[in-house]
């Protein structure tokens, strides 16, 4: 399983948490029950490989973090949803956006550009081109306005 696949699994789990309005830990535990997970391989190639330890840690960290910061992330989505009412955003697009936002804000080892690019690629697999453009736009606006960009020669040289 690649990091991209682990992200896509995380998006699926965030969608499920939203759809069922349940606890992230509960979904993680039931989803990664080996017997249950093995049944998913026949439904979607994404689930053909069970995550290794490193991938599982990444997925758990991401999904738990999104669950813990859901209200904060929803606030950013609503703030940058120009031309779209929050309720109009599909749960899938919302899960993709929140995944990327969480990576940008709380996982400094992941470059912002990588988080956005991967979100756009995942969105292409789930949504219409209009929604994919929306995902890209909202994440771009979020990074430009909320995330402090360090430029060469900034505070470290003072």
C-alpha cells in the first residue's frame, strides 16, 4: 500500500465517520478487523493490501486527528467555500478537503503541495470535475491565507 492509498483509505474512513456520525476510534477498530478488511478487497482494489505498521500508524493518526479537529476543519471549509453553501458540499469532497487540511496543519513532515496534489487526485476518483476544481481552489485559498509561508532568509537569519 502506498501513501496515496493510505490517504484514500483515510478519506473513506472520514466519509464513514461523517455518514454514520460516530467516533473515529470505533470506525478504525471495526474497519481494520482483519476478517472485515479482507472482504473489502473483492469490492475495491484500494483494499487489496492490508496496511503495514507504518501505514496503519499514518492512517490512525490522520483519521483520529481529523475526528478530534472536525469542528475546526469544518470552520475553515465554511470560511473558504466561496460560492458553495457548506451543506452543498458532498461528504466525499468534505472528507478529501479535511484530510488535506489536517495534513497541512498538523503533519509538518508532509509538504503542503503534496497534500493538495494528492487531495485533487483522490477527488478525481470520487467526484465531478467541478467538485475537483472546488477542492483545489478551497485548499489553495486556505494555504495562501492561513498557513504562514517561511521564505528564504526569514526569521532564522535575524
